[in-house]
C-alpha cells in the first residue's frame, strides 16, 4: 500500500474522512472564485468579508509542497446556557463554530505523526474549505449551499494542510448538488429569510441569517430581518434541522458552557475579553466562544425577545 492510501486509511480509522489532491487544485480554486466574482455571483459585501482573504500559495517554509490534504471531522451542535432572570436560558450553536481550534490541532497532529517519520512535512492551508471539499470529491452541496460528507451529513468541520507528500491526483470534481436534493425543497421552505433560491445553485448569502448574525453586535440587523427568525446564538440551523440527510445527527448536542447571572450580564453589556474575569475568559477560550463574543450581546437579546 502506498503512503497516500495508508494515510487515508489512518484518517478513516479515526472516524474522519479525507482526500489527498495535487497542489494544482489550489490555483483552480482561485480561478473559480475569481470567475464567479467577475460574473456577479457574489454580493460585494459578502465577497469582501468572507472570500477575499484566502492564500492560494504554500508558505515559504514549505516551498516544495506537492499536495493538499483535506479532512472532515464529525462535529456536534453545542448547547450554551445562560442565566436570565434567575432561570436557565439554553441556546444552540451550529456544528462549525466551537472547538474548531482543538479539532484543527488534532488533525494536524494526526497527519504529522504519520507523515513526519516518513520524511514528509505539512503546513496550514488557508483555502475556501467548502469549495476544496466539493472539488476534491470529499463532499457535495445541498440545495442550501451547505456541504455534506457521506456518513456525517453537514455535522462536521474541515481542516486542510499543504504537504510535500507526492500526489498526482488533480481531478477537478465539478460542483454538484446531492441527488437527494433534486426533488426536495425542505430547506428552501424552512429558510425564514428566503436565502435559498430554487432557481439558482448559489445561496443568496446576503440574506442568510448566518451572514447577518456573525457581524459585531454594534451592527444592527436590517429592518427586514424578523425577530422570530433567530434560532441560534450565532449562525442558523433552520435548513440543517429540517434536512433529511441530517436526520441521524440533529439530536447530537454537546454541552459547551454555563454562564451564571453575573457572567450573562457581562456578555449582554458587551464586555471586551480583557475585562472579563479570568475564569470566564479561560472557559470561553477553551470552547472558542471568545471568537463569537463580539456578536453575542445582540444575538442573545434577539433570542430572549423570541421567548418574551
């Protein structure tokens, strides 16, 4: 068995899924994004915020990179509980937000432990992960523009690295929607903002709740965004929770933190990280909640308004 097959077997034994593709895929990804941008497929604000910061060249520390390794790791939803008026107030966070740093470290450690003894190196890759996963053949799009991996649904996190492990596989899998989606409109019907358009492949990302509520708390929701649409502490689960492909995973929820009355008040007041109590800051760092702290006051208030 060659090193590529051995590595994929090692990844699979961890319960993960992976693909190894030629470094040439990176430039194809760049061209693909630029073409879609020039053709007006992306809202300008969405493109600048989410799609303009990728790096399509390996770092100088790995000039002889020959491959990209992309790995999908199963990931649950997380429940974060606050204390409001003396009562527990549970909120949900979708699979792709929390414990991401720990997951990425775990993947890199797994890859390094296999490759380094064989004389190969890895380096982090900052690439458009969803496009990489689909064009590599690891994932497929749903009608909701969320990507799905066999055996994981959309409940997973992606990690990618460059490597000098040889790989000649430069197959470019065209964007495709899962066959199951062809005659299914469940996500479109359940999307409160109308972001999922049955008439086009791409999501109207500028109308997606994810795009709206990932912004800092000082940026208000637009007037057309109804309070009753909010359902997560950040992001949105409306299209995933109704998706038949995700049915085996929607009850997979892991606790990710409890905040007492004082801690909840500090969050609602927009307290910056350096002014939080050390124990609270460490708790939020461990779960990556600090990464979404700047959007939490506004989003938490929106959820509280829904239950008032």
